[in-house]
């Protein structure tokens, strides 16, 4: 996701620069970008689907360099906090087991 976002952003900047150099009105360019954003969001929303806990564990395991213990723990945390929750991961030195700390409310 991060790489894709960076590539798309670079391309948008390149095209905006090209359009400005060709004499296009910046307000029209902005309106075009906003219209394209709405179309992309609508398309993405129509393609979305709910993911299962095991799929979250698979992605988390890959992100954790193949550590299934970390992957399953993150999937469990995602399930607990829900779609609007926040998960913060902190690296520690020399830990032998994972520790999960749950905080309610705003921090």
C-alpha cells in the first residue's frame, strides 16, 4: 500500500506539473483531481469485502517476518479492538513472550 501510494502520488504531481506547463487552470486541475478521487473511492468501496481473522493473521505473519505467534496475536488484537480501534506495536529488547496491554478510551 505504501509503495503504491508513493508511485501514484509521484504520477499525479508529474501530470499536474505537465498540465500547468501546458497552461491548464489550477482550479480545473484541482476539481479534476477531486472528481477522480471520488470515482476511485466509489470503485474501491464496491470492491471491498470483510476479511476473516485468519486472513489478518496471514498478513500480520508476513509483516512479522514469518513469526506466526506475532501474526496470530496481532489478529487477535484486531478482532478485540474492532474496525475503529487503534493498535500500537512497540519493539522491545530481549523479550521472550508477547505482551498485550489493552487501554480503553482516548489516550
